[in-house]
């Protein structure tokens, strides 16, 4: 089962969910506004991607809180403020992919 991590307001996350539904791919949606990620989920993300890569520098929260002008530990800030995370994040059996990619969803969905 593919895990889609994002928010309901994110258009790219909505595309990933819709793509799974159209292809009858089993998925689990994790809404970051409803629950936080577990330590294991964060660990798998940080193993696949550098923490700085996971930060969405175009998000309203990033700009509002002034992250562009201050130094911070990216991993710690992501864990404390998941609204900084680029979405969607796709997870499947230890594999992690950042962003919506229909080819990845189709490939993982047929495994």
C-alpha cells in the first residue's frame, strides 16, 4: 500500500490521490493537519532525502516565519513544524519519493 503524505489543500497531493483512485491503487493518505509523522516516518524521509531538500521554501509558513533570514536545523524544524514539508511525499516499502509522479505511482501500484 502506498502512503501519501500531504494536506488536503495541496493540489499536488490531490493529484496523487486522484491518480491512485483512477488506477485502483491501494493507498493511505496522511493529512499533516490531522496528525504528525512518527519518528520512523521522519527517519525514513531523512534517510532518503537531505532535510534541507524537504523544506518547501515557497510555502506561506516559510515566508511568514522568516526562515529565509535565519539559520536553523532543518530536521528539527520539520519535525516541530510539518507545514514546512514539501508535499506530497510518497512512501512504499521503504522507498520514498518527493512530489507527485504518476510513473512512480503506477510502478509501485503494480508491484
